[in-house]
C-alpha cells in the first residue's frame, strides 16, 4: 500500500503524465516496441528518482514492460504530489510526498527496499547506499542504474574500498545523458527556478556560476542568453581554461563574492559558498544551488540569521544590515522552485535508463560488482532515435572512409 500526500490529485497527475509523454516520443517508441514481450515480467524494480511528470513516463513505461514498480522520491522536497497520486492510481506502489523530513524520506526508502527489489534505479545514491548496510545488505540485488554524478561519486568511493556488492550502470555518464540533461536541462530549469522564485531581470546582472562541469556550462550559457554577465569559479584547471576561452570571466570565489548579483552552485562539492564569502556579498544578492545535495552553500550559517520568507521558495536573510536571498533553502533549486528538466531532455536520460535496465536483466548475473559505463551502442542508439524523432538526417561513412580510418 502506498503512502502519499493526497490521493485526490490523481487526475491532475494524469494530465501532467500525458503532457510529458507527448514530448517524450523517443522513450515511448522504445517502450512500445518491447511492450508485447514483457521483458521485465517477474522483476521488482525500486526507484529513488525525483517524482516528476517525466519520471511518471519512465515508471509507467517500466510497468508496461511487465515489472512490479515501487517508487520512492529522490529528495525530501522534490516530489510532485499529483504525480505520486497518479502513479498510485495506476497500480504503482509509491512512498513519497513533498516537504518531507529526513526521517520521513528515510522511511520511504526503507519501505521501497522492503519489497526486495531485483533492480534499483537511483538518483543520488541514497537507495543503493541503504542496500549496502544493516538488514538490507542481505537483499539479493541483480544490479542498479544511477541517474546523477553525485551517486556515481559515492559508488566509486565504495568500489575503491571493495564494498560494492552488485553492478551499477552509470547512466549519468552516457554522452546522451550528461551532454543534454545536465547541460540543457539544468540550464533551462535553473533560469526557470530563478524567475519563479525571485522573478528578477537577468539582463545585465552578474551571475556567478560555481563549477564549470556540464551543469555549470548549461547554466552559464542560458543565463548569458538572457543577457547576464557570467563569472565562473572552478578548481579544475582544464574546466577553468575552458570557461575562460568560452568568453567568461574566471576568478576566485573570494573575488567573485564581492561582485555577483546572483550566485549558482553547480559543483557536487561541499562548502563552496561559505560564511566568509557571504559576509562580502552585496546587499540583495541571490544564492541558489542546483547540485544534488544541499551542501554547497553554508545554509546553516545563512538561515541561522534573522530570516523571513520574502516569496515562495525565497528566504530573506539579514546579515549585518544587508539582505541576502536564498532560493529553496539551498536544496536543488531547479526541482524545488521549478519543475525540473523539461521532458525532451529527460526522454534521452530515461531512454538510457530503460536500455540499461534491460541490459542488466540480460547480463546482470555475469557483470562484476563495479561501476559500469553505458555501452557505446546504447548511447549511439539513443542519439539516433532522438535525431530520427526530430527529423534530422545525418551522413554515414563510406566503405572507403572506413578503410581510411583503419589504415596508418
Ligand atoms: N532531474 C532533473 N529534472 C528532472 C525531471 N524533470 N525528472 C526527473 N529527474 C529530474
């Protein structure tokens, strides 16, 4: 039996599902081709994904392939309650609701694991981490897939210590995932979150983008497109050089903190914007995080100051006569203050997810308990499907060219 916030929201969630589905044609295409064969019959699949309209398309798809699907959220704040109600009404067991405490979030994940899943789909690594400790460490799990960079970082640390007990496919690292979802998805949904929460003009503002991975690149590009001046902070010299050559000003956090009007952390690292930086910021500066965990901005310091809610998802914190504004309490702003990535990019990510789950079903028993990359043929197939759905045709190499590439 599910536990969700409001069962009466199912019809609203259904409309959101159909809207998302109509923009996720490539996903639908790969599912409908397989649905007759029910390749996931007999498998229980537990997910810890952001429960959005896009995720409902993935989970309904997995169900149509025969799986018993159990859904928990990917974050205590990001569940869309109408989506949870819709999935429940369709026979998916859901343990998730918006605005959860950490204890409630943990309870939901424990409930998901109590269904003894064969496969886990994770976003951030919380469910897989739980499946490695205490009573859940005895569960027989065929394998897992991971949606985000943070999860993979955690599994690599586990792998290094020899602790991984089943194979995990790093869906995040597929090129058709990170180059699109992480860049264009985060880029657009971050602008969306800034507009919904703060609703200020971006043109002419100095936007400090902390981290120039795919997320940071997307955020920088999209904010620049809105007329903002982009400042970038980085610790990786190659990414810093790239940002510099992309035409952005690269500088230290110490310097940037005095200059920025808006700060966006996109690093996956903790302690990026600290007390000493906030003490230097201009009156009225806005801070947001789009990394997976709320560890990038020292929110304990900021929210420990005199605070009031200025607008939905925007806290005004008073610091020695100046006011700083924090979006979504430093949680992943594009999902909390907006709706997450748009369906077209999530279709690419979730197409990878489905193909990798099918790969696990076929090959999981033979795979070593390591973090595995997405196979090149899966990545290519997703891109070709996407191009086809967009009506884009590309060239292929001639025999002569293939021969040329082989010769030295
Ligand atoms: N992560 C970011 N955006 C998302 C979305 N729309 N659905 C699921 N996970 C997401």
